[in-house]
């Protein structure tokens, strides 16, 4: 197990996160998959846009990253995608859970999850 020190801002002290070295490559892969599946541009995903499917795609990336790296704080996920705070990340992840029940989003969400999360 690879433990890499990570200073979580505002928490105080050093937090240890497992496999943080894989985080950057996971972000790239998940963003590419979500953008490919949705037709959203990568640049658009990193903006603060709330139009169209951009926020849903951003929330899905947060959802998959949080499932794959549960010890990474929401604040860190938010900083990667346009300086969002932890509560916005948490709300977005919660919304993906709700959208899994919606027939319009269900296949899209499960397609991305199947690519990155174990059954």
C-alpha cells in the first residue's frame, strides 16, 4: 500500500491518502470518458458553467472519483474543477445518486461507472 502525505487545506496536520499518485491519471481518464459519452468538451467541464449537461458531467466525474478515491476530500475535487467548495461537490455527488433513477440519465451514468468502478 502506497501512503503519500497530503496536506488537506483548512483541516490542519497531514492526512495520508492511499494511491494519490494515481489520482491525476484517473482524473484524465474519467474526464475523457465522460466527455466522449456526453459530447461535452473537456474545456467546458473545467469551467463554472451551469448550462446544459456540463454540470451533470462534472458531478459524474466527482462521483466516480469519490468512489474510486474515497479518502480524497471534496474540497480537493472542487479545486480541480474550477475552485468549487466541498458542499457543492457533495451536492453534485448526491444529485448523481438521484439521477441514477431517471431513465434519461441512467444508461449514461452506469456506462461511465462500469468503466471505472468494480462491480
